[in-house]
C-alpha cells in the first residue's frame, strides 16, 4: 500500500514527507530519472535517514530539483545524517533499524551531562582516544599511516559523539606506544552512539556557510555552570506564564483603545 504524504518539505536535494500517522520518509534523485527513498527518524536535534528501501521511475534531476522548490524548507531538526554512519558505543556495531525505531519513540534524546570530578579523564572509542580536560574540553586523538599520531575536536549532539576532522599532529612519537596506552583505557560510555563528523550535515542551506558542520571542541559544563543553567531554565519556565499573561492583557488594552479611537474618528466624520 502506497503511503500518502500529509506534508512535504525540502532538505537540500531531498524531499522529506510526513505521513498522517507521523512517520517520515525521504526521497532523492539518482541515476537516470530514478528516485530512491527510505524512512526517517528524529533523534533529538538530528534527522536520521534510514536505509534505502527501493527505487522507482521519476523525474530527471533538474526536474526533481525544480519540483522540490514547491515545498517549504525542513525545520524539524538542526542537523541530518544517514543512520548507516552511526555506531553503537556499547557494541561497536552499526545502529540497526529496529533499535532506531525503538529509540525514536522516546520524547527526546538523552542530554549529554557527564560529571567532571576536577580531574582529566581519558577513554577508548574504537581507534580513538577521547580526552576530557579538567576544564571540560573534549578532544580525540588517533593514529594514521605508519607512525603519525593526529588529533582533533569533538562535537556532541543529541547523545551522539561526532569525531571532528584532523586539526594537527599530536606530540606522541611512537604509534606502538600510543596503541598500547589506548588498549589500557576504559571504554567511552558517556554517549549511546558515535559517528565521524563528516557524516553530519546542517539543515541550513545558507551558501555562505560551510558545506559541513564546523566542529568546535565539545565542552562539559562544570557543576556550578550546570546548576546556574538549571536555575535559569526553571526561572524561565515559572515566569513564562506570567509574561504571556501580561503580554496578552497589554495587547488587549491596545486593541481596545485602537477600536475606541477608530469609532471616535468615524463619529467625527459622520
């Protein structure tokens, strides 16, 4: 049975369709007048695009892109990424479609809120060493080629750790020594999933921005910072109803005065 979209959106060169039951589906162009598509899932701030489910005859590429212009821009998430690029932190394997479906039924993805005990921490994540400084900055380090040790920044978004691009060579001299140290480290367990950052794309279509996400060093909030933000969030939640009530009353008074002046002006004309 063919699904009938309730709403359609444009996401770069993809069509995102929302069905009446809330399910999401992506479509794109490939080859010669061929369209492909598959399911989508929202996990926190990321639209995870599932595996391709099939193909059908469709528009030529230029026609497909023109067709997409009829739809509003997708604004349901800040980023998008193919789910096939996401790795399970616990098992080291790829994220299965079945587990993805279970996870995205949750209201929101878990927040990253690791606790800093006033000391630096280092973990192993595949071939990467993930280091958290005393200040809460998070960076990765790994090996490349015969003997090169490299490092870069980390982005953590919606319970997913994204490995950023290489920034520089690390000071370590021996690859063998690095691997030996890596094997002795505890496994990274602060996020449920991880991924290489180049798989993460911004929803924004601003051509002045980079085609890829600019990865800055992730940072864990210190306890005092977290406590301040929690108080700030609670204050906003408590005050918001009062603010909206005052705004509504103010708008009502302005509208009443405007109507009175309008009536007075009409009476003067008559």
